[in-house]
């Protein structure tokens, strides 16, 4: 069955370190998204991609970057982790061609100490 | 840009009673309104969606209504059951933005036995 996976599921890192969160989908979806979830804010879009070599900034992109070298993967990098980036991160994917259902991964809980 | 507001933030209902969650959006160009359910420790999952060319949609115990004039949409759950306990998110999107979805802040629904 097609799926979307995230790794690691839990991560503790120190302030200032570079961290990369992995996202892998086997849906063959063109669209991929990264969100962060914080209490009281719901899901906020960090970065998104509509296809290979395409990346776009979302509403909370400062301090984060992504790259899309193939259809299946969209890794999220925190260049220099800050305590404000402690959160739960969700990756999602969807088919291209208009608005439609997004399929979410199980999430990565990141703690920056 | 689009802004989605969701109320209430928490809701507790007796098993068997109905639950209603309300959302408003700001961008009159939005034309796709999904609802996601998030169970503890999991990623959000689409439960129902509605497009702007219809005013109501039902799926068993779940229904959504949309008032485009007022820029208001609601989720109705009837005959609530313990498994309905979860966090629910409303969202808004438009086809022209190719699947980019703006989420509300979420409602934690608890079903009392």
C-alpha cells in the first residue's frame, strides 16, 4: 500500500545544531508540504513543493529550508536550531491539479534544548 | 492572504448528542473546504470536504454546511460516539493555489460516556 513516512519520529537536539527531518511518500504525488503544529496555532505551512526542483516558502519559513531532488522525498532542514522551533512537524502530499485531499505522515516531535 | 478562524477550541458533549464546530474564512476566492480529524499521536486525516458549488454535504453521521455569502462553514456530527473524540481542523483552499491549504486552529472534541 502507498504511504507517507517520516523519520525520525522523535528528536532532541541542541540550540545551534543543523537538523534534517526526512519525509518519504510512495503515492507518486507531485505536491509535498511541511507543517508545524503548535498548541493554539493549528497547522502552519513551512515550505511546499509542486514537483522536482520546485520549492516555495510558506507562512513560517524563516530558519527552515527544503530541497526536492526526486518525487518521493522532501527533507526539511533547520539550519541552526532554536528553542522556538520545538514543535511537532508533519509532512503531507497530494496529487497535482487543483485543491484536494492531503495525506499526512505520522509526525516528528522535535525538541530543541 | 487567507485566514481561517475556528470555534470553539474545546468542546465536550454527551455520548449520543450532536456536536457543531464553526469556521470562518477571509478570502472570497477560496472554493475548497476540507475537514480533518487528528487522533492522538497521529497525523490529520481527511473526513469530509465541500466545494463552493454546493451548500451542504453529508456522509453518514457527519455533515458540512457552507455559506459563501457569510464566508462561514460548519461541521456537524450527530449521534456522537467515543471514537469521535479527537482534534478537528477546518481548512480553506483555492484551486488556483494548487492545493495549498490554510488550517484553522483546531477544536478538541471530547465525548462524555
